[in-house]
C-alpha cells in the first residue's frame, strides 16, 4: 500500500473510537521492527521521525527508508515529522515525501504561534501534506526537546478554538499533563480539560508523551477523544537493553548485523502491545 494521509487515518480513528500509534523510528532496525509489528496486527501506522534523527542521519536518507517501508507493506503508513521547529527542516521533509509534518511553535505567544503555523499549513497543503501543531506545552526532556515544569502549560480551550480556526491545521497536539521522556511518577492527566477540548474542536487530537503513561490512562484518553498517541522513549529503552544483553553475551562479536539484529524483536514486542492497547489492530 502507498503512503497514507495522516488526516484520513486520524479521522477514521476518531470516528471508530480507537487511536493510531505514532512510533518514532531511530535506526533501520527500529523502523523494520515497527512496521513488522504493525503488519502482524493489521494496524494502520504512523512512522515518526524527529529533528534530532534528521540531524543524525539526514532527511533524505530517513525519508527514503520510510518510503520503501510504506511501498513494501500492505498496511497504510503515514510518514510524519515529529516536533518540527526549524522551518528549513520542515520544508525539506515536505519536499522529500513526508505525508505530514508537525510544526511546533508552542513556545511562542499565541499570535506568533498562529502566524508560524499558518505559513507552514499554506506550504504543506499546497503539496498535499497534512499538518499537526501543538498548543500548550508538554513538559519533559527527550532528544533535543526540553521543557521545564515552569515552562509547561495546559492547553486553553478558548485559545485552541481560535488556533484551529486561524491556522487550518489537520491535527492538534494538546497538553493535558503528559510529559516527554521518562516519568518520575505517575502522570496526573486533566480528563475534564480533554473532554472539553474534544467537544469544542473538530480536528483530531494528539497525545504527546505517551511512553510510560499507565494503560488505564491511555484507554481513558482514547475514550475522551485522543486519536493519535506518540511513543518514542518506550522503544529506545528495550532497544538499548537488548543491545547491552547481546554484547554482554558475546563481548567479542564485531559484526554489527549480529549486534543490532536482535533489537528488532525487542522493539516489535513493545509496538505490538501498544497497538493492542490503542485498539487499532485489525483496522486494515
């Protein structure tokens, strides 16, 4: 199946009461693991690539890997830029075949956030590319994203209505109490805020910082209207753990294929469990 539209995947998820998993790929092995897991569960898939990975490997390389994955599988695959903050990187991703991009101008005042997002929406939509944006600030640290507790802030429903109307975004990431990276304790999510946002907004809603959120909280968020859930940290941890185990068991091994290959199963196991939790298995 060819590349899929983020907007279409999320609109169907919202209509049918499940969420689509958005899994960050960091290496060839992690990408293969994510796709294999989604295929095994017959689940629609969002392959996410963030700016730090692009700085590491290059937008064209990563886009090419993701396009091949989408071409070779029979499940719908959206190729998505996660947390795009650099205008030039966002435009590169649009040019290189991403099906959607996230513009993250959430650190700016509302008017400036709207202005920057509106410009990206104009460029992306002209190329047939969907756009996700963020209002409110999800705290925590992951890769090159770092938002302190003082900087973090929940999404304001009134501002959200204005934001969506003025920008024309296809999906909105909302801040309801989750955080990027590893949680120090159980997150306290504002379900009443999420319910109000769902009632007042027509676009699909996105939950960032999904790694480490308890299963019952994830299910509640989906019930209240979240259609896309981002998973990154929970994929890195088993990847690294398996890598350490492999090297510990064979300290003299020097073939990178034998060292990296076993990480696929570790990552796939997490993805399969997340797909089951999100309810998107069997949807394609």
